[in-house]
């Protein structure tokens, strides 16, 4: 099972997402990535944000954990989402480090209208708007394009 830690960056009720295109579909990803050997989850997030977005971040509390079950298109993965904040820099896509098309700040109220990876937009709304505590969300129903 693959492990993918990611960061939830919120400013002015908007969440920072990386926009990708798969076929004709756009998919929006939380900043993060796959750990290098010997790297902690927090170290992974800090490195990925530095490499791909040219920002320094502070990783806060664990907010959510969920799994995407294996399919014909993808192996199983566990997603570990942390709260965080930008401590220096302005996020800019580093084209030599990622295949993302652009960075977008999406209103938390609108995230259920887009294809997120992982597909936890409703859970994020509960967490951020309703101040529900973080949780293990179990299997995440993920569409693949």
C-alpha cells in the first residue's frame, strides 16, 4: 500500500490545490507526495512543498486518514492529511518538479463540485466549517480518469 501525506492549507476560507489534467478531466490534489526512504510524513510534506511550490510550510495536527482501495487503474493508498500554514514564500508551481498545470485557491464551499484526490471534499467541509474533529474516514470512493 502506498502512503501519501498531504497538507491542508487554508487562507480566507479557500484551500490551496494543485490542478492536474487526466484525459479530458481535471483533478485537484492537496500538496504532498510520496515519502523518500527514511523520511517521516512531516519531512515529506515539507520537502514536497519546497520542491513543487517553492514555499516553506509548518505542518500542524493530523486531521484525517483514509484509504483508497486498489482498482484496475491504481494500487491501494493511504492518505494522511495534516493542517498547515505557509511560513515563507508565495506558492508557485515549479514546472520541473511536478506535472501540475497550476495552483488554485478553491473556496471551501465549492470543493464538493470538483474532482479531488483524495476524494474527501465533504469531509473537509465538515472539518473546516463545522469544526468537527479529524477522523479516520475509511475507504475513500475515488474516481479515476
